C-alpha cells in the first residue's frame, strides 16, 4: 500500500468529501483527524453547514508514523469537505462533475447500510467518484480493548478471538450489503487491486483508532491513481461555492473551494447564479489555519493576498446578489472573457424533457441532475424542471397538465412556498418531497401504482369487465325464479346486475346477487366459489351444470379495456368474448 516516488511535478492536495448516514460519525471522524470539536458546537450534534479542512502532509506523517516510518509522498496533504448530508454532495460540482477527487463513506459498523448510505453510494457511482468506506464505531464491539490513536492493524492484534469474530461478522454483513448494490469490497489490507474493490477501513472516531490507516489509504490511493488529475494547473483560479453566509463584521461572504489555478485579492471573478453569471471583484480572501474548520474556526482566519489550489477559503466580494451554493467561481478578465460564456454553459441544466411527463424541482443544479438521473433510470418522463422551492406558479402549471399522472411535482430538497401550499388546496395535483432521492422515486412509483389501481377499479365499476364462471356439479340449489347455483369464477370478477352470455352467443339473464356462505357480497374474483342467483334463466333448459358462462360486454367499452392493466386470464377471456360476439357481428368492438 505504501508508495514511494521520485521527483515529480508538484501536485495539489486532493479534495476528499466525507459522506454517510446521519449520526454515523462523519464530523466526529474529522474532529479526531484535526483535533477539534466542531461537532459539539453544531445544533443537535448534527452538521448544519458544509465545512472544509486542510490536513497538511506533515500532520499525516505524524499520525501515520508507526505505519510508514521515513517514507514520503508527493501529495501535499488532504482537503476534507464535511457535508450536512449526501444531498449536499450533489451541489459540489467542478467542471460539470463532482468537486471531490475521492470520497470517504462513513458507515456505523453496528447499523450497516442505511437509506442515506445507499443514496450516497448511488450518487458516488453516478458521478464516478472513487471512494473508500470508514467502518466506524469498532470500539462498540463487545470486548473491544481501545487505545487512543492506535492504527487498526496493531489494534487487531490486541483483541480477543470472540471480539475479532464479532468484528468480522459485522464486516462481512456490510460486504454482502455492498454486493447487493454492485459494489465489490474488502478490508483494505486484503485488497490486491484497488481498482476492482472498495477498501473498508475499520475505525473508531471516538478513540482515534484506525485513523492512521484511513489517512494512509487516502494518500496512497490519491497518489497512485489520481496524480494526473491532481496536477497543479497554472492560470486563473477556478472554484466551487460551498455556501453563502452572513458573517459578523464581514457582511455577506462566500465559503468556497479553489480547486484549480490561482486566486488573488482584487481579481475580477464571475460567480454563478440562477441566471447570467455575476461579474464582480474579490475584496478579501480569508484562509483558515491548517487543521482548522472553515465553518467554525478556533483561530482567526489569515487574510491572504494570493491563494493556490486546492484550498478551502472564505471570500468577500463587491457584489454577491443572487449567488447560489454549488455555483462556480472563475477568475476572468471581464464581461467578455470566454470563461463567462463557458460558465453560463456549465450552469445551464440539460435534462431531457417530453411533452407528457411530470415536473421536478431541486435546491441546486447537482441535486436536480441527480433527481433527473434517477427518474430516467426508473423510466419516469420529465416535462419540466427547475431549481429552488416549489412555487405557486409551479402548482398552477402542473394543474394545467392533461392527465392525472402528469399532475405531479417531485421536490428533492425543495419545499413548498406558502403561496404554493395555499394554491395546492385549490387543485387536484400530487406534490412529493424528500431528502433521499431514491426514496422520492419510490414514493412516486407507489403513488402511481395506487392511482392506476384506483382508476382501474373506477373503470370496472362503470362497466362490466371480462369474466367467466363455471356452474359446479351437484350445486343446483334452485332451477328458476331466480335460478340459484354454485359457481367457480374462472377469470376476472363477477358482480350483481351483469348480463350473461353462453359460448355459442345466446343471451342469458343477469346476476341478481352473490353469496359467500351466509354473507351477501358485492363481487367474487378469480378462484372463488360462491352461490349466484340468476334472473330470467331455467337450469336444465338455457344452461346446466359444468357449463361455462361469460359476462356480456359493451362493444363501446372494449377499447377502454385494452388500455387497462388486465391479467393474462382476463385478456384471454376478453379475446374469447370478442370471438363469441363476432359470430353474429363481424365488426363488434372494433
């Protein structure tokens, strides 16, 4: 795993995004790496804002000393991004793809893969971002003997056999869950080819165990596989805006990641908005000290005149109206710089639309693309899309769609505005919102399925549907006025008031009532055996035991039935009924 290199071109530090399910230990892991306590200052100990921390290579040498000895790397360090959730990852974009060069997916070894973990995996695969998995909370395994800051490969040797068995059992459970998501994986020290398996690194963020292993895997993989994309690019700075914030004494500021080139105080920059790029000047560049947190620093920021990639900083500009999180920042010569047109192209969303489809909304470009990606994979057509909250205009627009199935708005991290909520009460449209994109898709598919079933039920109540039944032998309870016979429903459903025909086309009476035991029922479906009272028929004359009788259908209803989800038996019965009716009327039902 340890890689040594000769003199090479300087490379920037890789951007490492930390993702995972709520409360699996993302921020605690970073607190342990940098020796901070950001998590204790977060509301409810849950990350509220995107953070960034620079971990210099000298600190990594110090932490990993027992594992690497005097070996050295050309990677200058790691730039970690801590996100409030997997959805924030989708807002962090660079050159139209993921801002992160590599990701750490934090998984609680006790709980395994949770909904947000699966969501994160799918998004990482969508963006083709390489990742490793930190299996956190190994200190909670029964019998674990902890020691602060110890590498996992040393800690493992100090544990009792039953503790290691419990560790392996949980790890192999996670490996099997990952396999179900088409992610081959294994413990990092058991992998021969890191291009074919995701590395699992057992850690305890609380005790600091395994942190050295984690940092070493990250640095080693970055240097071995990412060196070409980490080459320091000279020229105008390019970055991604993490958040737009009001800071006491500074006013409005931008937290950002500079991932390429150089940014200087006084530079003219283009900032991404929901509309045309905003051209403004940089007034101040404030850089947190190494191992400090951009969102909640322990020490004062350093005011710098010049900044080289990659770095997480806070900047102040002359004008920041309309700037949005996830938008790009590019140093430009002015309004006519070609980079402005390129930015406009990059921030324009390109999603395939159709005339018949639903509307989707999300909080940022990346989130919208993630939702569109999952919708396309689920064969859900999109008619319209947008960024921001669901507005009153969106409700009115959706209400004007033709079919009920298109009167739908899906919101990924996009909530209803107050005006939209009031407007929604006036219209029969469906609005679904969720912070887990695949759950949002699942909820829509469930609603679609339920709605189709209800529509089919409504249609069936309007007119008879294909069905047939057989008169059972030894079950003639009354021959006439009305005839009462025991029957078995062979296909479809039978109901009172449905008219009947024989296979030779002769019309019979109609069903007066249906009983199951002593209970009068509204319908009997395929497979049921019930007693049926039939008007205008005498058993032994028009029909007899063992006869198969069909429900008579309206010719005008046949086309509607063909659009409905019929079972295979119902469709076969429909074909048989059509054949019976066409013996006398060749064009019946056409």
